[in-house]
């Protein structure tokens, strides 16, 4: 069964057409990247998959569950990291992770296990006992990412996971994601601007521009098709061509 | 149930660490109110201190001495006789000894009284600073009281010597006896005392109830807006937790804080009030008027309060959906709840039954009228109107909570936006 199945998905915000009928599939265990320029519709797609927004047209399924009609079932399988997110400032990092772990405990994992994993991924050490209001942007991001991964979801939906992290931390995070996908069989759906990141991480990528998916394939396939050295060139090529074609 | 408790606990933990909130519900009522009351009490006590009178007697007759004796036996008055050449001399001497009142009995005092002519006693209160002057006026009052008694005494003495009959009856031929009829029962309490008591209740109960409604509503909206401001709402809404559980958890967390707040405010208010009302003054209580609160009445009233708060919290959460941050949440909640609460203040001054029918039904339609009406009905033992309030509020609260929960399960909770900040 496909982890994600999207068909002719459309989303209008009033007059703005953010998604104009996109379709793709993500296989179980895959790391799938959604890349595109600002305002292309990446976050919108992720929010629909995370059951936060309802599509204006088309449909999306997660492991066979419709994201609108079976939202409650979908939420048990996924873990979503928003592009811009915060944590409860008056709680400590540890209290935050504990709160989250308790809410996921009913999906069959033990709270202790989740917390142990969360401590490891967050890499915050003793700072976990400090209030979140004292954390830097990067520390908060690591905490949120730890929270998203420690629950070992069937599908992790991460909106620009490494945004705000320095090179070292971003590198560690990517390694973590890759390990997680291999060892735990977690499926990842990631949006990103960073072509290096995408090339390193993703098994397959979809290029989205102005609410339309213009290419899907493995990084290698795309590079070969466009005769490019790296994904960045592919990306620029496609963006310029679509803009030129208008 | 597990999720629900987890969310309630998180809400409480988060709120209990909010310094501003704690200041508002602990420090203000439990420390500031009693401190304020204590300050006023100290002021009042100083005013109630002994009146120290310096007395100068220029009179040689009997009546001057009689007045001095009367003052000497009057409570809270200490009299010191001094010799003085004139008024200025007397005032100087009084100042030296830290006395605050000078009483001067003129030389023709006894002669005039004997001749059935009017005479006077001069009372000088010495103000040492620009203050409220409570002390000085209390002193004046005490001396006036003594002079009044003496006046009556002398008048009766004269009547006895010159007319036949009961001097008291001649001096005060008519006396009004007033009673009050409450709940078809005659009580031997004058209407003015009953009115004082009623208006104290009439003013304070609506204010306390509406204040509580506003405080919990702001708190509830605050917890919602805080999720948006801190960007935690999106994560919260993707957790494997039923949306209704999230709403219920937040409402319950706020209600617990509201309960803590109402207890601390009541304790604080009690201290504040009790320091203002001088102890010993035998106050007429509601019970003395036959207005007792039965356990049944108390339970019904508590139910009305519970439903009112549930409605207010549901409405506040609903309104908070449209706010982006805590600041605009406060604005939306005030804008949403004030119009419902404000007309209710009319009830502070009027009985709903005396209003024209249109106003009456308008007020009855407003949810926040009902706790006030129910409080009065509870005192009067008119339970049938409380049953009506309960049914009406239960319907309103259910509909409100249903609408709020419905909105929470749509994307409106993320996309609905109203901006209240000025554009710069
Ligand atoms: N709440 C909203 N109301 C109105 N329009 C919106 C809303 N959210 C997004 N849009 C519009 O939808 C389009 C797609 O936005 P989206 O956030 O999905 O882009 P994105 O690919 O994530 O961009 P970025 O890389 O900048 O994060 C944009 O034109 C944006 O202006
Ligand atoms: Mg985005």
C-alpha cells in the first residue's frame, strides 16, 4: 500500500489558487522530497496531508485513509513538523517531550522509550531541564524535531526540517532522518529549499512550481534528463522554462 | 480520559508558571487587597482614637459644671480643664499638649440657661495637617452627642417645672415606627436598613459575578491565543487527540484557574471588607430578615453559575479562534462579551419585574442576567424561576460549546483571522 496517495489535489485560499491539481504517490519507507520556490505550494500540500487544511478539490490518502474523512485515523499514523513552530515556553524541554509522549502512548509505544529517543535526538543534554523560553532558535528546532521523530510515526511530514539550524546541526539532523528511515522503516515526506539536503536525503523528489508539479523522479534521473551537474541546475532550468513559457 | 487529563495538566502547569497571571490571581487578591484594607483600617483606628478635649470654663454657674461632668463620663472622651486668659491662649496650650479639640464655655452660660435664653458652647477642632479630617469630625460628633443629650435633659427639666404631662411626650410628640414586609412576613427592621442591605448586595453581587466572567473568559481566550502566538497550535491539532478533547481540556484547565481565582478574590474581598466595617457594630444579616439560603437554593444557584461560566468559556474560546495573539484575543473577548454583560448592570439598580416588557425580555435573553436573578430568587426562595434559568442556560451553553467544537474541527481555527492592531 502507498504511504501517500494524492490525486488532483487543489487548494484555493479565497482567490489565490495555491494548488492547481497535483498528483503523486509515495511508497512506504521512502524519503520523498517536495521542492520548489517560495510560494509554490509546498507548505499547503504538507498541511493538507497533516489534516490541518481541507482541500478544495481532489483527494489525498495516507496509508489508505482519506485525510478529510478519516482525519482521526490519519493523525495516529503521522507526525508533523510545521515550517514555523514553537513549543510551550513555560515548560522545560523535558516536560514538553513528556507531554507529547503521553499523548502518543496509546499508539502502542512506551513513554519511556519515546523519551529516551527524544533525549538522544534532541541532543540538548542538561539543557532539557531548562525552560524552553531560554532556548535559542536552533535548540527549539532540535527539540521539535526530536518530538516529531521520537514517536516513531509511520509517516513523518517535515516542513523544512533543518531551517534555522547551523551546518553542523543540519548535518546531524539529516543523518538522523536517514538512519530513522532505514532502521525504523519510517516514511518521510519533506519539503525543502536546500538542494544539497534534498540530494543527500531523498530517494525521490517532486518539483512544484506555482501549484503545479512539473517533475517527479529520483535525483539521478532528473540530473540525467536535464544533463545537469546537480539538482540546483535542474531546478533553475525548470523554473526559468516555466516562467519563460508563460 | 488519559488525553484529557494530560491536556488539563499541561494547561495548568503552563498557566501556573505565568508570572503575570499569578500576580493577577494570587498577589492582587491575597496580598494587595488585605494590605489596602489594613491601611484604611489603620487610618480609621487613628480617627477613632480618644478625643482629647481641652476645656476652658468661663462660667461660674451650675450648668457649666454639669456639662463638664457629662463630657467626663462620655465614652472615648478625655477632658482636661485648663485655665486660660482667652481663646488664643487656650489653643496654644492645647497644641502644646497635643490635644485636638478645645471646648469653650462662655461666662454667661448658666445665666442664659436660667433666663430661658439660647446660649452656646464653642468647639474648636485643631487641624494639624491637610488630611481627611476624620479624626476631627469624629471628635466634633462626640461632643455634639454630649451636648444633645444635655440639651434634652435640660429641656425636659424645664418642661417639668413649667408644664404638666410627660416631658418626653411634650418634647417629641410624634415618633414614627417603621417595619418591613419581606416574603409576606413583617420584620421589625426599618426599611432604610433593609434598603441599605439590599443595595449593598444589589451592587456587589453583579459586579463580582461579571468580574469573574470577564476574568475566566480572558484566561480561556488567552490560552487559545497563546497557542497561536507561540506557534504551537498547528502541532497540537495534528496530534492523535480528538479535537473535542482538546477544547474540553483547555476549558477545564481554565475553569480550574477560574475557581482558584474566584476563591482568592473572595478571600481577599472578605479581608478588605471586614477591615472597613468596624467590628462590634451589630450588622443586620440577611438571615435576620428571613432571607435564608437553603442547601437546595445553594445547589441550584451553583448550577446556574456553572452553566454561565461554561457558556462564557465556550464563547471566549470561539472568539479567540479569530485572534492571532494574546493582545487581540483580549480585544475580541471584550468586544464579544461586554455587549452581553453591560446591560446587566441595569439590574444593580432595578428589579426586573418593574421594567417595561421589552426590556424585561431583552434582559432575560442575556445569559449573564441569570446568575444575578438566580441569586435574588435564591434569597427569596423562588425556585421555579431558577429552574427556568437552568434550562435556558443549559441550552445556550450546549449550543455555544457545540459551535466552538465544530469550528475547532475545521481549518477555520487556523485560517480565520481578524487583526486588531493599528496599521503603522
Ligand atoms: N492562509 C493563507 N491565506 C491566503 N493565502 C495563502 C495562505 N497560505 C498560503 N497562501 C498562499 O498560497 C500560496 C502557496 O503558499 P505555501 O505556503 O504553500 O508556499 P511554500 O511553497 O510553502 O512557500 P515557502 O517556500 O515560502 O514556504 C502562496 O501564494 C501563498 O501566498
Ligand atoms: Mg512553506
